[in-house]
C-alpha cells in the first residue's frame, strides 16, 4: 500500500492539530464567538437577524443567489460582445485602409470609391454600435457586482462567516478524516481533539441551520451532517461507556431531512439493546431521567 506512509504521517498528533486549525478553524471560531457573545448582541429586526444568521453560517440568501446568476450571465454576454467588438474593429480598419487605397489610386473609378465609402461607413457604424453595447454591458456588470458585494457584506465581515472557501476547507477536512478512520479503526479514539471538535460541530447552530436550509446549499456540502454522524457512530462503537454521545446522536431526528440517517437509528437500537453492559445501560437510564426532569427542548424528550 503506497499510501500507508502518508496516512501514518497524517494520523500523527501534530498533523491532527494542523488539520483542525486549517480545515475547521472558521466553524469552530464561529461556535466560540456565539458562546462568548451570548445575549450581548444588539437587538435587530427579526428579518435582519434571520438573514444575517443564515449568511453567517454559509446559507446564501435568495437575493445573493439571483445576483450571482445574473452576474455570471452578464459576464458571459460581455465576453461575447468583446469578441464581436474586436472582429468589428478589424473589419472597420480593413475597410478604412481599402478606402484610403481607392482614394489615392490613380486608376480608381468613382464607382469603386463610392463602394469603398459605403462599406467603410457600414463597418464603422457596426463597430461604433458594438462599442456602445460593450460599454453598456460593462456598466451593467459593474452595477451587479457592486450589488452582490453589498449583499455579501450585509451578513457581516467575511472573516466571521462560513464562506464558500470555509465550507470547502471543512468538507476537505471531513474527507481526510473519513479516509484515515477507514484504514485505522482506532483513529478517532486516539485523537480526542478531533472528536471534541466534531462533537462541537455536531451540536452547533451552524450545522443545524445548514441542514434546515439544505436546498439553498451547494450539493457538495450536503453530506456535512452524514459525515459527522458517521464519525460519532464510529467513535461511540469503540467507546460504549460514553453514553452522552448516544444522546447527542438523537439530535439528527429533531427535524425532517432529505438525507438518510437510518444507520444512526439502527446503531442506537443495536448498541443500547445488545452492546451496552448492565452498568452502561443504567447510565443511559439515569441520563434519560435527568433529561426528562431537565429544562431541555420537549422535542428531545420525546425522542
């Protein structure tokens, strides 16, 4: 296996820390910021608050999506007009040169000169028209680009948002961990920092919001919750005495989703019924009674 040395290197503690710092720096920073800010934020209108919240967690607004599509279409049109303009400019230049040669030629007839003038007028008129259209298209692109920039900035600083790049880094991080855990069953159990980060991400408001608005997300990032659930299931299977993670996995059933999490339900049913020791089952019941008596969401209690 030629990739074994690379996997061994990536499985090292130092690489694990670097992976967290690079791939998951932004979502973890947002989680810490939300925890520290609490209720200290200045009040906003419900509409503004919801819009900013979605943008913060990487859910692109419908306005931004429409503007992106319009900008892309206008840029394609601008590129096409630029090509046509260059062709028209060459034709106008050639027609001008032809006219000059006819005017200076001693043997040129008046008919040939008039024909050259007519062609040059047509070519120059076409060039001037395309030049105006190109200038107008360029202005339209600039206007939409400014509107798009304003729409993006309305959600706060880019450094405080789950941008497309931040979502891509997180996705790549998930894929790396998925590969490492596939070839090393003990990877998650031996990397507490990674497991702690994944549990944070699993409980985070951002993951919940992105799953709620999955239809607005790039399909590339639809597997976020499935991948995290897979990591936690793998960790829980190797650490059955950590009953808290079993209750954390229940969160995925708090809302309808188009993704299939049957594997989580099957794992929980099998683990509680057939894997946990009597002592661990007692812990589960104690944790359950504590949850019922607590002030947590009613949906969680029903689950």
